[in-house]
């Protein structure tokens, strides 16, 4: 119990004492990733404060047995590492729909699902209005098609304004 309290105090101290950085008011671009199929997402980030932001992603996924769309919303905390390098963590969720291939006649080949997601990543903020990121997003899905844990790794490129 004492170790848990010490870790909690250290974490709170680190997050409150870390240097605040300026994150862009808005950023829009692409997030290209792979979990169990290639996917591309249109990604929008909106700053809420000096080190918090909202990210919305609308994407398309294609796997061996399905094609689908999903909408993801994440609340993120951003911390400066050094210079233009930042790391971030977040939590959120979303909704999606899939069209399943090779379904026998008479069965529904589409499904809607919901999911909760976490997010952790690193980004570099260039002097020009360009932001590159690499993130890891575990997603826990709820539905017949997505009722398990899925890991999504993606590269993001965004224009800041």
C-alpha cells in the first residue's frame, strides 16, 4: 500500500511539475496504421489547454475477411520531452461498422460495434507547421465481430494551424 501511495505521489508530482509546452491550436492530417489489416484515418486534433487536447479520427480499415469504417474520439495529455519532442497518453472510445466477406447466403454481412481505447505515443513538432507522430492504441471492442482486444500501431502526419 505504501508503494502504491509513493508511486501515485511521484506520478502526480511529475505531471504537475513538468514543463508546459505550446501545442498547436488545430492539426489535421492522416493516421496510417495496422492492427489486423491496413487502415487510413483522417485525423483532427483540437487543443483544449496548454497540455491537453481532443483527437477525432474517421477511418477505413481493410482486413483479410472484412472492410469497415470507424470513428474514434480520444482525450489526450501531452508532455514535453525535449525541444520539439513530446509524448502523450489518452483515453476514449468510438463506434464502427464492418462488412464481413465470405458470409453464407441469408446471413447479415454487416455489423456495428463500439469500443473503448487507450493511446500512448511520441511526436515531433517541426518549426514548420508539420507534426509527425507514432502511437500505440489498444482497443477493447464490444460486438459479435469485435469482442476482443485489438492493438493498433500507426504513423501520423498532420498540418498544424
